[in-house]
């Protein structure tokens, strides 16, 4: 099956630093990727839609200057949490949409990144 | 926007019994309904999906049913095994684009 790689799996940083998370589709090209945030024992909350070659689309309430998204190629999207603070600590998950034509498009998820801001 | 409700929030079943999780959605335009299984500390894995042009889909011990009129869909797991223990999420979307997730169901299979 399709594989989505997310790196790093875990990061611990000091307050005020920036953290970059990478999401790669390993065996298919993805013009669209999505970034989610998940709190403990909660559901996935969509943060933004990452579009290859254009600006990301952010969901209401998500600060675009705080969560920078870059989708520079058909296999890579990055999420940078700028000036991270303890309240940004969370589980961040990306997904990549495999477009197979017709009714065959499927989203595959990465393994997630656990961010802890001290 | 789309609102997906999922029940129950927790489900404990004896190994070998069946497990059923139900979801409802609000947007009648939604036409794609995937189910994901998430194990602790990992990302969600697609286990089965259904599109609005069919009412039922089965893959070995897993089946999903869809009632478009009532706007609800269900996941059925038969002959449950301990490795089925996980959190299960339903989701709904229009044209398999943005996914709106349910709150999740923690399934525990007792040996």
C-alpha cells in the first residue's frame, strides 16, 4: 500500500524555537497534503490544506504565521511551528492524497510527530 | 460545515464477538466515508472506505454500511481478535478531499 513518511517522530524543544516537520509521499505524487493536530484522546483536527506550488489553505482559527506550510514538490510538504510555546505541544499528523482518478482517491497518513515544548 | 458524530466512545467486546461502531453526518453532499484505525502513538491507518454509490462493502472480517437517506454509516468487525484493539475513527468528505472526523471509538477486545 501507499506509504507516507513523517519526520521527526518526536521532538522536544525550548520555548521560542522553531520546529520543522516533514511529510513525504514515498511511492506516489501528492498535489494535496493535509496537516492535522490531535490532542490526547481526541479526534484529528484539520489545520490546513497544503497545495503543491501554491499557498496553503488554513482552517478557521489556525494562525498561518504560526504554522508555516511549504509544499515545494509533489512528494514533500513541511510544517514549521514558529516560536513554539508550551501550548503548541501536541501530536501533529500529515496525510497525502493519492489521486488515482475517478473514485479512487485515498488519503494516507503519516505516523505523526509528537511535539513537546518546554 | 460537516459535523460527524460517532458512537460509542468506548467499546469492550469478548474475543470472537462482533463490534459495531456507528456514525452520522450532517452534510448531504458528503459522498466519501473512510474508516481509520489508530494505535497508540501512531498515525491513522485506512481500514476500509465506502462511497455513496454503494450501500455496503466488505473486506474479510470488516464491513461498512451506508444509509444515505438517514445520513449514517456503520463499521462492523466480526470475529474480533486482540489485535483489533485500537481507536477507530470514522470520517466524511465531499469527493475524498477534506476529511471531517468523528470523535473516535476506543475498542478493547478481551481475550
